[in-house]
C-alpha cells in the first residue's frame, strides 16, 4: 500500500467518524431526512476518492 493510498484511507475513516457524529445529531432533529441526502452524497464522494484511478 502506498503512502498516498494509506493517507486517503485515513482521511476517509476520519470523515466517516464525522459523518457518524453528524448523523447521530440529525436523528434527534426534525429535519433528519433533509440532512441525510447531503450526507449520503458526501459519503459517496469519499469512497469514490478511494477507488483506484
């Protein structure tokens, strides 16, 4: 595994933790489903960055 790939995995893991915290806060909010769409879009973006080019 190259250093760049390792760094991107770390970055994705860190943003996943941030998304999980954000999701936990959103569940207690009435606009939960409004928050979910940008969340899933940004998660998809994280995994797209991990894909080999």
